[in-house]
C-alpha cells in the first residue's frame, strides 16, 4: 500500500494536520498488517497440520497394504498348521487398527483443508473490513469537504455583497466604523459624506 500524498500548499499551511493524517495512516496500516500476520501464522500452522496428516495417511496406507499382504500370505499357512488362529487374529486386528488410523488421518486432512480455507477467508475478511472502513471514512471526509466548500463559496458571496467601497473622488466627513474586517449591524450608519 502506498503512502498518502498531500498537496504542497497543504503541507506548508497545515503541517501538523498532514503529520497527524500520515501517522493515522501508518498506525492503521500497522494494525492491518498485525491482524493479517496473526491469521497468516494460523494459516501456516494449519498448512503444517495438513502436511503432517498427509504424511500420516501415507504411512497408514502403507501399513494397511503391508498388513493386507501379510494376511493374504499367512491365511493359507493356517490350514497347514504353520501358523495359529491367534496369528491370523493378530494380523486382522492390526489391519483393522491401521484402517482406523488411515480413516482418522483422512478426517484430519479434511479438517485441515477446511481450516486452511477458513484462515484464508479470515485474511480476506480483515483486508476487506479495513478497506471498507477506510472507504467509509474517505466518503465521509469528502462529503464534509463538499459541504465546507459550498459553505465557503456562499460566505465569499456574502462578503462580496457586504463590502463597502467608495469612489476615489468622494469626500467623507465622518466614518463611524473604521476597523478593517469590522462588523456593522444592519441599518447602522457607516459613514457620512460632506454633502449631507
């Protein structure tokens, strides 16, 4: 995100306001980056969990394959008496346990993938929320600026209409208000010329 720029006239006329706005921008940006960083670390943790679950799945799938193969080879030996029923039951139990572990690994993978998607969505949500807040503040500021600009134009018009000017050949006997920028109430006498 690029740093805000300000017109040179504004920097010269109101440096405190410009500095305040720059500081506000950088504080908001730092807050955004910190929130994103938190969710980014969570995302990295979920990705690590997924890698571990995939490794476990691979290991358990290999175990299932090996135990299944061992069971296929061992079953025919039961009839010849080379192995006992207990050996077959142990292999079947091991196969069942390996399949259970494989299923658990699959469930962990599914949960990890969902958690990764959730972490990505949180990052997008934080960015969107902050950007929307900034856009709302910008819209509000622009609205206030438009109101002030219109009010300024109206006030300039009022000042132009209330300016009192005298021709250079005119002779004034008495000036009742002589303060530059002074305010005269309506209907009050401002000056008296010599002919009156």
